């Protein structure tokens, strides 16, 4: 058992595992049946874990920082897992990348206070991601049927705010990597910056979801109104045709009565003339 734990720690790592679990949870639509969802989620965790380990090696060789180590598996899994519409996946992936990097700042702060090591940091990161996932589930509770109508234009504000957060995190990490630190920022200040950015991103995402739902509801109401207007026009035309039919029946009835009178009076010449006028 110790050898397995040592192999896991040396070749997989708690951070790779926690990131893989977060990726799989963010890209999987959690719905019934639970057994099918659990199996799909477990398979995706394994795929995300393999990609995370692969890109971690690549990232260490090219640019040793957590930005590329986070973005590469997030983007790749965003193409592989297709529970959500592409634009919804794009928004979720952006929020996933930023949230994970923010969780690392929170983990660093708590680790500096408690000195718990990687296990504590990974646990804190997963707990943070679970909270964000619950918030997203709350935001999207009415949008399951309408996420296919989310467009690139609608998610653009989320992408911009997430890009801003990534640039801010990248700047701090790269300064640390190359040993340049022109200003001093404590761990607490860094965490507060992350939390404020996270709240802004989630609020923007909430506004987008609400606007999308309102737009879809308005579009459905317009379609129903057009349908009702068409039915009213059809009813009006039917009523007009009924009125015309009644007028025609009244005229024909009068014509037959007039012909009958001519025949009773044996005015065959006038009856013949009237028949000719009717045929014309």
C-alpha cells in the first residue's frame, strides 16, 4: 500500500488529481440516472487525469507555471466532453480556469498559515471548486433547455472578464518565476483580489443567463402571438365566408321563388329570359 501511495504521489500527484476532478465535474451535466452519470464522470476523471499529467510534463519543459498547466487540460477537455453547447462550454471553461487559479491562491494562503502541505492545498482547491460548481448550478437551474441558444456574443463579457483575471494571475506568476517583483502583495491581498474577480465573473455569467432566458421567453411569446393572430385571421375569414354563403343562399332562394311565380303564371317567355340572365 505504501508503494502504491508513493507511486501515486510521484507520478500522479494530488494536485493533478484534484484538477482532473474539477475539470470532469465542470464539463459533466449532472442529471439522472445517477448510475450512468457516475460512470461517465469516473471515466472523464481518468481522461482528464491523463491529460493533466501529460500537459504538466509539457508545461514544466516549456514554461514552468500553473497557468499553462491549468489551461492546456481545460481547453482539451472542453473539446472532448460535449454535455453542453459549445458556447456554454466555452464560458464554463473560462470560469473553470480562473476558479482553479484563484483556488491556488487561497490554498497558498491557508498552507502558509497551517503549513499543511500539498494535501491541504489540494483539499482547499477542490472545496473551492465545489462551491463555484454549486453557484453555477444555481445560476443555470433554469437554463438547461436554452443553453443551445447561447451565442458567442452573449458569452463575450464572461470571456473578457475571465481573460482579465487570467492576465492578472499570469503577471503575478511570471514575476515570481523570473524573480521580478516590483510591488509587494501579501497572500491575503492576493486572495481578496481573486475573490473580487470571481464574484464579478459569476455576476456577469448570471446576467448573461438571465438575459438569454428572457430573450428566449420573449421569442416564444412572439411566436405564440403570431400563431394566435393567424388563428384570429382564419376565424375572421371563415366568418366572412359564412356571411357570404348566407347572402348567396338568400339570393338563390329569391331567384327560385321568382321562377316558380313565373311558371305558375305561365309566363314562359319571361322565365326563359330570367334563366338566360342567371346563366350569364
